[in-house]
C-alpha cells in the first residue's frame, strides 16, 4: 500500500515537471526567442585596428527581435566596441514599422510586422561587459533609433562615455542599467525617450547638449554629486518634469561644441544663459528652482 502511494506521488511530481517544462518551452516559443544570445551572423563586424578584438558595425535586417543579447565573443575574438560607421543607426526599426497614414501615427501590430516580412520588434538590448567603447564615426548618425517597442537597455560596466545620439525616438524606453564607470552622457543620448524617472549615477561628470530633451513622460531627475558640466537644453522640453534633485555645488553650464572657435580645451563653450532646464512648465517649485540657480544656472525654466 505504501509503495502504491509512493508510486502515485512520483507520477504526480513527474506530471508537474512535464507541465512546467512544456510551459517553459511554450513561453520561449511565444517570446520569439527572446533572451537568447544573438548569433554571430546577426551582425556586421570587423577586427579593430590592433587585430585583437571585434568591432560591431551593424545589425542585420533579418536578425532576430525580442531581447537582443550581444555576444561577448565573435569568431573567438572578444567584442570590444560597438561603432556606427555609416549613415544610419546600428539598431533601427525606422519608418517601415510605422503606419504613417494613421492619425496619430502608430506602430504596426506584431501580425502586421510578420505579414510585411519585417524582423520582429526589438524589446531590449544587452551589451556585454567586454565592450569598452560605444561610438559614432563622423558622418554616421547614432546607435539606436526609432525602436518603438524597446523598453530596456543593459550597458557594459566599464563603459566611460555614451556617444551622441546613443538613442533617438525610443518612446517606450523606460529602464536602463548604467555602467559602473560612466563619466560622460553624450549629446542627444536619450532625447525623446520614455523615462519617468532618471537617476544620474555617481561618477558622471558631463551631461551634454539635449541629453534628455523632450522625454515627455519624465517627472523626476536626480543628478549625482560628481557632476561638473551640464549642456545646452540637456533637460529641456519635458512637460511633466516636476522635481529635480541637484547637488549643492557650482556647475558649469554651456554647450558642448569642440568645433567652436571659443571652445575650451575640453570642448565646452561656456554660456550664461544656456537653458538646460527650459520649457518645463511643471517645474514650478520655488525650492527646486532655487537649488538649480544656486549651482550657477542663469537660464529659464
């Protein structure tokens, strides 16, 4: 009798395991392969100048969507850089993924994307810790653009600088895992993103022009004590921004433009009125405005 009960219990456990396993496979299938490490053939790449690392320069149109996990090695070499080297962006869903005739403009449904033969939507991008450089060459546009369903980005821990136009028009981007050693957030790095809250990590020294421009869901910004410079219109045009926490110290406000005849050695052009926090109609708190102006800010709100 005891053996019969034991045997039935084992059958129940085996059944549960089978159901859980099947459910797991089903979820993986429904997610379109999300969470897998992307294939080498999903990318365009080349060796770096020293011949000991891989530089990723593109993401193929027929590559997978879902969660894109960039591999840390390709052909046995470590992936050390992501570099936009031609006109366009590395990750982009562009106009083909939008119903441009709709008012308001809308993203195509998953079914419409499939019917058009387009790559499934990218929902997240994970950069490997082997990457120490993300950059945009002269004449190229940026890294990530118009990925309307992109929700999260995980950045490599040793990255020191985010380039200009790291993202553009990713209106559902709400989560980012910052690098441990980040020092510079580049020009237009997150313009038109979907953040509701931004906490600039300790260690960041520069937030360049338009970095968080027109993030229309943004309500709160916390700037770390390591900040030294904030660029032109860096936090401007955010209609729901109500709170800014900023360190009690002098901050240099200006425009990052290394090509300017008046730029300093670090590329910054000091300006008295650069409007880093301009056009934020809900940023009305006297205490918050005073905290910002006490850092040396002379622009408008």
